[in-house]
């Protein structure tokens, strides 16, 4: 990483090009070394004790080429109590250290709660040998930089008034008599783009992972004249009341610009929804970045520049200048942490990011969203990431698709808006969403034209990512994306990832030198870059995805060494190296070694082979659906519809048949004197026949209702109060559906009892005769109508404060089905109990009374709950489909584990999957495609008639393994997809 490349970032945060190593020559005693930060063109902020008793001071800066340069410095202000000093850069700053022109001031803040922080300095444990001296006296030494990242809290060191900085400690303490952090003093401590303190001292008793910093908020205790002098030198706000307090709220609270208009309720509705969405999006991707350790120990130097391809609009259109006005190209080069600035520099606010698979497009979008939200002001659009792979522009408009995706990932946006429609549609209509459209190459090539036409119908702001080949082909056929600038991500070089791999692998110390298992590979890449093995590895590691996989695969205790990658006999091409890293990734992250203490591990233990088989099935499932989004309600839906109908019908038959059969036994034992043999025989017969009928009905209904497409999960909750006009408009249609469905089923049940059960000798005399035959269908029909109408009345939109994870949405749907069953039980059981308990005259051997009513109510209520409620859940709800297919059938057949959600959460924690709202995605599409390819190959090799290794099926062969195929996606449309090692996009973390 070249630290000087980022000095144009301005006040957005820590700039390595402005970090200073302070070299002090003392009047008496040994000299000192410390750190500092350039806060203006002429001023450097550091710690007072670093320059106390200074005879001279030298300031060492990084240069453009990664080297260093020194300039003299002079202490102009210091306070020993606060341990803060300011140094003036001697001479003409414009000709002194690099980048003097255009230095922007830093921002200062105080903290009120624990926050994340970082500091860049030159501690003693970074001492490194440089080179042999000219007279052969041995190597000279230098201190390299260290980027300390951790947390700080304002509640420690209350008496001293310092900040406690908690960071990852050094791996070893070479000199117990001296602090390894010596030399870090004076480094500026940053949080959220603000300086909150200056590193001051390390207390040995606190351990190696903590040190103290002089906090900015305490500087305001200085005498007024001293404070004024400090403020003039470094740009500190004049008063403590003007100091920003961290952490900043998201979104930052801003007062309205004027009085609320007449439609104030709608304004408040939009403001509340926008604020909640901004918070949820930030928390979602912030947690995702932490789980994926995207910047650990530091972010890879992902660079971009304006593309040289002829794929973008005229600069005059991009810059939106008046007719006849010359328009110069925009300077669009930068690094990952400058993407927000580059986007803001495009007047049209339409930016396309091109990059090969794994090049860092998704990491860039994640960084863009987080940085944009951190700096978001009132009225700004909320950036939301949308995976383009699930959009069919032929059948669905862009706005409708965006609205559906928002509702899927943030269920509270399904709530009705006061002006009609839902909150998601309202936010789109009010231009409060900034679409971050990720993965244009995931759209089938035949749909690129329709997608371009839809995107060109609007000039609304957007960020758009794609692989270069697919985007160039689409532009060639359909023209450019209107008013959109285009940047392209650059390949990584060995200097970009050398330290990243070195610090993430096992240390190797031979003769005292600090090395790692990657040293032979890195040396070959630098010294023999054109050798076949080095060239293959360099090409394979050109993307952040592969560098991240390499670090994971070779970062732990493994018998394999990275130097094996240089062997062209085993890895004859860059693709072979990449395939090896993809294959070795799962065994590396699913280490079977137990963790934790005692017999209960902290994390579930999955054997690598089983985990790969299950993940391979999920990857194949997504391949068949033509999507990158792994939704729990779609699991199992790639099976044939007839198989799914059979599974749903079988479960409905078991649920109703077993409860009906068991429920008949106590009734016949109590109400008749026919004996236990008769009761058991009748129970079996009734259970079989009734279960068969209900299974056939609900299996058929499932096939008709689903139409081959998966059921969408319900985004409502059940509560007595809180329903809306839109939900209550469904009461009458639902009630009529219940009546129309319940009466025919009840009539068939009566016919079965009268004309099948009775002739077989199992008539118990409790059918109620003709009156019972007429009343039973009416009761069931009215009961079913009442249940469905009542459930429609009780439905309310998901609350704004509700979570959006897959597990949360699944729990909501499960609770809805359970409530559905309870309502069926009460609506059918209570009237039945009252009717049988209060009707005069004996029924069988039972006289009127509470015993007869309770028995009848329980029997009819339980049968209704499991027959009507559970059957309805299996046939009409996403949760029922999930239970039938993903929780029972697929685990029974060995294609998924029994605890599916726990397995998905574990894969998410291990970095195999990422979470995007209510769905999961593989870490990267390359990984998904690799697992699908391996799974299909394994499946084909175990099928009769599959071509063996000695008899491979050629292009015209008749092997059982599918090739390129037409496949239904989640929208029940068809796409063409071709498998291949490079068919992935960046739907997942690169690093």
C-alpha cells in the first residue's frame, strides 16, 4: 500500500500521507521517537513529552514512491499536563513535505459512549532491518508504520481524564523492560472521521492491548489564552459546545427547514420510514462488514480509475452542462475509501463500476453505502443495495421490482401508506431511495436490452456494478447508459497484498528474522515475476476475492504450504490455482477441531464433507432458480411440482388423519358400549379415509395455488388492534373462500361416513341422522369462513421496529400459522362443545352436560386445528411449504441438515454466506458456481448411466449431467444460464 496515494481524501478521516514520524534530539540524554499528524499546511499535532527538552526535531513523511523524506520541525506550542504539542514545519511548506498544497483541516470530536477508533504510528515493535551499511558493519534499522484499530471508552481513566484505547496486542514483547508501544506517542486517534485524542502513554500493568490517549474534550480545561493559541494552530473549535459528539446518530437529527406543510402527517410518515430504513441499512451492512473482517488487519488497496473502454456517455451529458459549453473529463481515479467523494463529483450522480469477478465490486458497494450513510444529511437519499440477478425487466418494471425487493428485505415497508400503496412505494415516489444496483452481469444476456431501456427511462441517481465484458456487450447492442460515468477496478499487485498475506499467516522465524509461510511465494513474485509458476500465482491473486481465500486457506495450522502454488506440475494455469483455493476454502473454515471449554462447544461442529454436500445442494438449488438470493421460502421448490404436491398432501393427510383417528377413540369409548376393539377399528378406518381425502384436497390446492412458483412469506403480524383498511378489505373475500372451501369438503366427509364407513360395520350411531348430515357441512363451511375472515381482520402490518433477518421473518410466519390453528380450534370447537353439551336428550350413552360438551369441543377443535389450520398452513403459506420441504423432506433425503436455519447462520458466521435483508447469499458467486459444479459432478457420478472418467460425455453425448439449460427463476420466468468457472459476479465479499 502506498500511503501517499490517499492524501486527497480531505477531512473524511485518517490520511496515511499526513502521518509523521517525529525524531527528537534532546539537549541532554538519548533522543526520542514519536508519531504525529499533519493538521494543516504548516502544523503537526503530537504529544508534548515526545518533544520536551528538544534541541532539534526532524519530521519524517512518506513520499509518493513509498519512501520517506525529512524536514525540520520546531515546537511552537506544548502543554505537559494535557501532553499535547504542536510543531511548525520549518521553511516553505509548499516545497517541504509532499502534498503541502491543498491540505484540508481535520475535524475534532469528543465521545459520549464507547466507539470504534484507529491510530497510525511508529511503535517500537515495528523495528525492522533495512540493509547492510557500506562498511559492512551490519544492517541499519527503521520503524515501519502500524495501523492500530480497536475501541475506546470515555468511562475508563476517569481520574486521569484520558481515553483508554483497546487494540489487538503485539504478538510478542521483545524487551520486557521497555514498552513495545514506545514511539506510538503523539499519533492522532480517529473515530468516524474525527480526531478524538492523541496517544500519550502505555501503562504496563494494563497489558499489551491497552494504552492511553489525551482526549480532545479535556483540552478545553486549558486557560483561555492557551486554548485560543491551540485553536488558531490546529483549527480546534473555539468552544466545547461546538465540539461534535460521537457516536453520531443515524441519520443525524436535523430540524426541519421551515413549518410543516398541510400534509404534515405524510411528511412525518416519510421522515420516520426514511430514518428507520437508514438505520437498518447501516446496521445490516456494518455487521456484515465486521463478520467478514473486511478491513482486518487493514483494507486491501483496491484502486479504480475512469475506464478506457468506449462504454460511457458524452462528458457534457454526464456533467449536465448547458449547450455549447465545453466539458472536460472528470478526475475519477481513487481508492476504495474515496468512492463517496468520486460519486459526489459526478453531477448526474449516475456511476457505473466495472470489475472482473472477485475484483472488489461488492466490497466497494458496501463501503459506499456505509460511508454515504455516515455523512447523510436530512433529505438525502438512503442508499440500498439491490442484487440485479433477480430482476426480469421484461415482465416487471424497475419501480415495481425495487418496491418488491424493499418489502422483502425490510418488511416494515410493507405497511400501508396514508396516500395509498405501501411505504416502500411511497419512498420511491418521494425520491428517497438511492439504488445501488449490484451485478448487472447476473441478468440473462437476452434481457440486457430491456434492462438498459428501463434504466434509461429515468435519469435518477444510481450506482451500478457489472463485469466489463457483459456491460461492453450490452452497450454495443443497446447504447450507453444515459449520463452515467464509468470507472473500472484495477488488478491487485504483489505490493498491494504482500503485507496482508504476511500478517494473516503463521509466523516463521529463522535466525531471528520475522517471516511467514508466504515469503517464498512473495519473493518469487517480486524476483522472478515472469517464471511460469509466479505468473500463474500473480494472475490468480489479482482480485481481492482470491487474496482473501488464499489468506483463509493458508492462515491456520495446515500441512500444505503456499509455496506449493508455484509448482506448475500441479497448478498449470491461473484458473487451476483459483479452483484449488475455492476447493480448499470450505475445509479451512469448517475445521472439525472443537472450540470452547467443557463438552459443549461454542459453535456447532459440522464435518467438512457434510457441510460441502449441503452447501452444494443449496448452490445447485440457486443455480436452478437462476438467482443468487437464498430465501428460506424457496428451499425445495426446484423439485418437481408433483413431488411437492405429494409431500404437502402426505403431511396434511397425516396431520388430519392421525388427530381424527385418535379423537374418535375416546368418543366411541365414552358415548357407546361397543368396546375398545370397535373404537380402535373405527378410529383407524376414519383416520385413513378422512386423512386420504384431506391430503388429496390440500395437495391439489397447493399445486393450484402455487402454480409451480414458491409461496411468498407473509409480512403481517396477528394482533387484536392495529389492522388497516387494506387488510380489512380482505375480510369478505377470505370469508367467502372459507365457506366455498369448507362446505364441499364437509359434504364429502359425510358421504364417506355414510356410504363407506357405515357399510364396513363401523357405524357408531353418533352421526345425528339426516339433521346431522345437513348441519355438519353448514357448520364447517361457516366455521371456515369465520376463521379466515377473522384472521384477515386481525392482520396488521409488520411494525417499523421489527427485525429483517431470515430467522425473524420465519418466526413471524410460524407464529401466524400457530395462531391460525388456535383460531380454528376455538371457532369450531367452542360451538361444537356448546351444541353437544346443551342439546336435550342423550347422544349415544352421554347425557347433556359439561362432560359431553367438553369432549365434543376438544375432538372437533383439535381436528379443526390440525385439519383446517395446519392444512391451510401447509397449502397456503410459505411456512407450511418450508416445513414440508426444507424441514422434513430434504433432511430425510440427506440433502440438508435437520436444523437448516442454524446451519445457515453458522455458515454466515464462518464467512461462507452473507446476509442481505431476509435472504442469504454465498460470499461470492464464484464460490456458489464452484460448489454447484462440484455437487452436480458428484451427483452425476453416482447416477446409473452417468459417464465415467474413462467415458466422458462429449458435447453431443447423452450423459445425465445437465449442461446449459433453461431454468425457471423465482418469478416463474425462464433464463438461459451457462455454467463455467468464471460465471460468477460479486454478490459477496471479496475480502
